């Protein structure tokens, strides 16, 4: 029997963590710039390195490797995106690290990887483990075989992530870091000419990325620092930006409905924005015609990773990375 599992999920500017048994675990959120705060937090929670049986996180697979559960290999850390902290955790806690459903191009429709120029390709990159967790939850709730569910999942949080899921395959997806709707700080999809003009106004790549992904979105328009304050702001500009955010998210959900050829069992809405009743109601009004709506309020990262830990204990096959 597992003594304790540690789950950690980097998201936006925050590190979401959870530790404990699958039935009862404690969670916390730290600034991503200070991940080592995790260690004194574990000590304060009464968790010693010997108590942690294994660690779960996620990431992105190189190439087109199959999705699944991977045993993390510290020697191959450079091959996996988004798991830089894994090697340190594995060493400090003397525990194996498992990657739960890391993002893989192998799941996506081949046509979803094509852009308008051979010089660029789409990555189909997002937190696939979140979409798959939500799809599994929703299929079980609706009494559907996991291999047959057809869902649109939108995890609307500090970073927005939207995907079309068939069974447990993410056949297409997008995020506010690339083509998706704007989010707390990310600008989302932008007019091409405008991006080129912005590039000409800055000294280098990092300055442009900072303008787009740190000073855009709700922060750029309204100075917003926290999603929970979205409806505290008053005035015409605040109303317009809120409505535009709903509008953009709804447009992308509609596009994903086309990916699924209109055959959608449910639209799944999750993330911190779903804790705001007004936002939830406005979005449901726009996309409710597509399929029944299910809501999972709050960031689902730690819950999804803990569900992955259960799959490990249930002896789902492990892939060696």
C-alpha cells in the first residue's frame, strides 16, 4: 500500500502541488520562480523523504511517441519539456518519478499538425493529461465506455487550454500561449501583421515574448493580477474585455465541435474561471447548443495527477523513457 504520493503541476506562474494518499491529500500553490519552497512545505506537513513512495507530474514527449504513463529517466531529462524539476525531486526524495499522459503528437489528427506553410508546423501541445482526466471522469459519469466518449474540454485558468478528445486521445488542442483565446497574461492568437510590427518595436525575441505572454491578456487590458477579481472591475472597458474573453473562448469551443464533426457528448468546462458564476453562465449561454455542459470548478492539475497515480497502483503498463 502506498504511504504517500507527491503530485506537482507547473501552470502559468504557479506550481500546484499535492501530497498524501489517493483518498486524502494536502494541496498548496507556490510561485514557479521558487519551486524549492516545496521542501519546507513537505516538512511542515510532516512528510519526510522516506514517506514519499513516488512522484507524479507530466510534460511533453519528443517526436511522436505513444501517450501513456512513463517512468522518468533523469539522464533523458532534456528530451522531455516541462519537467526540469523532476531530476531534483527524484534525487532529494529518493523516489521514482512518473509522467502521466505527457503531451504527444501521436494522438493528434495528422491534418491538425499542418499549417499554411511548410516552414511551420503545429505542435498540438497542451497539458493532455488534463483533457484525458476530464474525459475519463465525464465518460464514467455518463456511463459511456472510455473508448467511445467524444468531448470538448476547456480548462480555463491562468493559462487557457482547450482540446477535442475522442476516447482518451487528444485529437486537436490549443492554448492561450499560442493560437487560443487570451488569458490572464497571454495574448492568445493575434493578427499576423500586428505581430510583425510588434517585433520591429522590440530589441529581441525575449522582449517580444514578454510583451505577448506576460503583459497581454486581462493584465494588459485591465491590470488584472488575479482571475478571481475579474468581476470586481467596473466600467465600459472592463465589460468589453470580459465579453471578448467569453466570445473568444466560445469561438474556439465551436471550432473544436467542427473537429468532432458536431458529434459531441459533452462540453467540459474546468479551471479557476469556472468558480465565477457569472462567467460560467455567460459562456454556457454561448456554447450550450453544442452539447450538454459539465462543470469542474477549480484547477484540476493535482486531481488529474493523483488519478494517474491510481492507474500506476492499479498496475497500468509503464513505458520506460
